[in-house]
């Protein structure tokens, strides 16, 4: 419902306009955990926005395509807007990724139309309400929408990535409607030359995203050599997303994106040093150290908080601030 400011409104119309976005928040069922995007548990949720950052050849596109394969392996749909790599390179990578997964994944992707690849896209088309409505259905209805890459998209629209208002206008005009339709949006961006930990351009660019990861290790991977790509969380809202992730890629080996193996091994070691009897953090550290676990005290104290937030870690925090392993 919309009206020009010069329109005369009835009291009922004015009331409806004023409160049309209201909701009874107390009726929302909070007993069930919020879902993760299919194939991206611990990484992204439906309707979330993530920014994956890195310098040239850090592995951003490879990581995004690997995440896409994870989503499709879980039966989800992906829309990939590519302004950076080109059809031949992306086809080669996707073929290798799906072949490494084995089974009938490649056939399922093709037959069920799980992957929509757009080699470039004119976002200005979305300014037409009919095209935006179609995009909400086609793009917003997907599980994952990948923007590769944000600087190229902004430049083609005539936006300056160094101007915060330009970045905000792009997000509000073109991306937020698709997020509202349910898609998890993953944008790839370049880091600055002087600071490899934040996006190039406007310092507030990352503020448009709930989640950000630094991607590294892309240079270790090629079709002839297996390497490891790492993702490190630098920005988050909920705090229950994985802090460190990695995957192997190259020479026929293409794994899914998972919590870093070293972090998983550390969790197992610390959990073995704990008991079902709740203990304070300092006791847990002393017990872990006595068991030969190699970790700094400050790092372990922080990890205990993170693990207690993860329902799959097997570590719980009691109301009085103590920690224990979950009874089986």
C-alpha cells in the first residue's frame, strides 16, 4: 500500500500505513533453534548477508564455488552471479568439484536445476518492479546467492566503493529485497593493499553485512596440486558461526568447507580433560595442560565460551559460570 504525500487519507488508511510492518514479537516461537542454510551449518542462515574478503588469488571464488557445491549436495539451490572469472574457468572448477564429490551429484544438479550461473548481470534491471518481483522469486527463492565480486558490481552501477552512501544505497535498493525473500547472500570483496583484514574502499562497507570471513591459501591450490584454503571469521552477529574453517582443493581432491580440523582436534583433547562435574575455567585449563594440551590460557578461556554456545560441541556452561562435558 502506497500513497503520494499529497493524497488525502482516511483515518483507517493512515493507521494501516503507520502500522503495516508491525508484528507481535511475543508470539514468535523461540523454542526452536534458527535454521542454517542447507549445506552451510555453522556458516550462514537464510536471509543473512556475508562478506568473504581477500587479496588477489586468495581463493575467494574457489571458496564460494565450494560453498555452492555444499549447498547443492544438501539439495539446495544456488544462484551465482559472476562478474570476475568467466564461463570457461568456472565450468572447469565446477566440473572438478562435482566430480570429486562422486555419486550422482552432477546429474542431480543438472536435472533439478540446482545451479543458476549468470555471466554478468545488469542490476539496474531490478529497478523495474516486475523484474524485481521475478528476481525475488528466482533469486530470493534460492538457498544461496553469490555476488562475485562486489567491487565489479558497484563499478558497473556507477557507484564508488569508497563512498559509504553508495554502498548503502546498493544494498538497500538491490540486495535487501532478495534477502527479505529468504536468500542467504554471499558477496566476495577485495582487501586493501595496506590492510589485508578489511574490505577495500569505504571503511563502513563491512557494516552492511552481518558476517565477514578473511579467505587465504588460494595460491596453494591448482588443478595439479592439492592445497588448503582457510576462512577466518572477523565479523559476526550471533557468535555461533564457526570461527575457523578450511577445505582442501586441487589435483582431484575437493572437500567441503568444514570447521578447521585443528580446532576440532583441540576440542576433542580439551573435552577428554574435562568431567561431567562442572568446574571453573581455570580448573579446565589446568586439567588440559596436565593432559598435554598445547594452548595458551587466554585462548582456551575464550574457546570455552565459544564451545558452550555450540550445541554440537558437547561442552556446556552452568548458570554459575562453570563448564563440564555433556552427560550422554
